[in-house]
C-alpha cells in the first residue's frame, strides 16, 4: 500500500507491506533480509560494533540515515546523540509505519524508519521481527509485530555478489 493512499510518493517512501505480503514483495533474485543479514550489514558498516543477530545494535543507525529533505524539510530532525552519518550503501529515511492496514492508519512519518526481517518471532508464530531506528537515537532496535495488521517498508537483499 502507498503512504496515506498517495501513489505519487511511492518513488520516495516506497510501499508498506504486512509481513505476509513482504514475503513476495522482493523481485526475482532478491529476498527479505534475515537477522543474520542485518548483523552482517552492521558489522560491515561499523566494524567496531561486533553485532550479533537478535541484539540491540547501538551506535549503528546513524550510518544508515541519509541527510534528505522532503518539500524543503529535513527528513531526520537534528538530535545531538543521533548523528546522520550516511556511511553505508543503504540509505534510510523516516517513513514511519501503518498501524492498522484495514484503516490505513499511518504513523511516525519523520520520526522512525522501520524494516521487516525475514524471521518470525521464535516465541510467538503470529508475530514477525522488524528493525527500526528513531531520530533521537543511534540504535537499530529489534522488535516484533503482528504479521497481518502492521505494514512496514521492506529492503531486499541479493545473494549474488556484485563486483
């Protein structure tokens, strides 16, 4: 689904998917990132972090945040403890989430960036894992959500090595 039913912002915000929808959202040759993929990215971008899957990734989100503007307004609000470094090849903007897909209840635009993980919650099969960051922090946090009522953006990864 597009943000607030506005197809015109797809080029910037992307689309929002339930976890079930996200399973088929990536094009051929691509897939949703697993927790292991997120940890690999964090360790590649911030080698001193020694990140492990299923952990809190401190001092990492700023490497993903990009200094972008939308209609002349900075997407990531300045916060001293949350630098926007943009040192990775993956750049994120705070597109928020859709809390209730049946009602298209979009929230937290300009505050949070969310992304589904391919993994389900090992303790509750009805929930899936996702990662997020906030404009006031530099952590990339792991959490869970209902697979069918919450909609988040996706980032896809390829297993093909590009040289």
